[in-house]
C-alpha cells in the first residue's frame, strides 16, 4: 500500500519536472537567451570528469559512513551485552544461598568485557570524552565489585552470610549493590550517547 | 636462585572461593596459609622475588584477594614495604586484579597504622 503511494508521488514529481522543463525550454526561444548548440571536446571531458568524480566521492563517502555506523552499532550491542551481565548479577545477589563462585565468575567475565570494550572504542571518541568516560566506568566497576563480592572481615557482621561457599545478602547490602549497579549502568548510557553523537 | 612463581590456578585452585576457611572451599585464608605465606617466606630467605600469577582462574572475589594479600599484613604481620618490594603480580587476562591487590595491601597497611 505504502509502495503504491510512493509510486504515485514519484509520477507526480516526474510530470511536474517535465512541465518545468517545457517552461524553461520556452525561454530559449526568446532573444535574451543564447543557446550554444556546439560543445567542445574539452567541455565534454570536463563534464564527464566532474560527474565521475561526484559519483566516486559519493560512493566512497557513503561506504565510509555505513562502515562507521556499523562499528557504532557493534559497540552499542557490546554495551547492551555488558548491561545484561550487570542485570544478571543484580538478580543473582537477591537469591538466597547463591553460589559465591558464580558471582565471582560473572564479575570476572564482566571485567574482561569492559576492558575489551574500553580498549576498542578509544579511536571513536574525542580524547577528553574518552578519558572522562572510561575513568568513570572503571571507578564504578571497582565499587560495584567491591560492594558485591566483599564479605565482612568481622565475623559478627551479617551483611553477607556465607556457608559452604553459598552466600545470602542482607536487604541493606542488596540496596547498596543496586545503587552501585544503577550508577554503573548510567555511565554506560552516557557512553552510548557519546558514541551516537 | 630464580624468582619463585606462584600461579593461583595451578598451585591452589582454578575456582578460588570466599574469605574464611569455615565459609567454604578454596578460601583466601587457606590460600594464604598453605601457599602464599610459605612461598613468600621461601622467596624472602632466598633473596628472590615472588611472582604471583593471577591468570587462569574462573574469577577472584574481593574477599579472597583481600584475605590473601591484605591478610599478610593484618594477620601475619608482614611489613607493607617488604611486600611491595618482594611480590610482583602478573595478570594478562584481567589487569584489574593487580590494581585491586595493590589497593588491598595499601588498605591493610593504613588500617594497621591507625
């Protein structure tokens, strides 16, 4: 249906173009217009080179823009993946008797993914933006891991109770972890904005 | 004598665990007592460095790292300077661990001083 409407609009524009062409053509019959019916070889060559260059530049630029967009899309997909890893940690810490080893492994994978992302986006951002954004992300990662994987030195502290390698987080500790994970996700959101600017 | 290499994944466990021995398997406390401290003492008596390789594990939690390395100062009474000069940390997989361990050593030293 939409294609038919597009075709209709196209025909209307074509008809308007022909009418405009006829009107302009009429001016060439007037005295104040002089139409040279001869064209030199140099002018033809000049015209062909200009048109050729225009097409060439348009194609190369188009390809470059597409490539850049593809790269940005790829990094945004990578950030989405990191965000879903953070979300999965958020869910995990709310469970009772959760395997601490699984939490450590999740943080291990998350950290490797973060390092790989930050290394590869350096060429896409301005130096100042890159250093501000990456420093914030690194700091937030550090705090997030600390609050989620640090069990108390003081054995009477019950913020995380661990038995047989399985831990249960107190409500207060869960809230603190959620606040840090939100702050981290916010930094990734800012990075996405920077990448699409 | 060459430097002594301690690879956590090979010499202790690929899945290091929690902080204390009574909290579960492969704890930081167990690692410090059975691997880290003996190797460190060996390195110190032979005037060589202890190279701690942090790669190859399935993840190192804050408690494990803090109890292992911070515990050397807090529990075993090692000097911060001695540890700084004689232990070298290596991690190609996740260099964040090196920064973490250095921070825990510094924290333990600062807390001990207070």
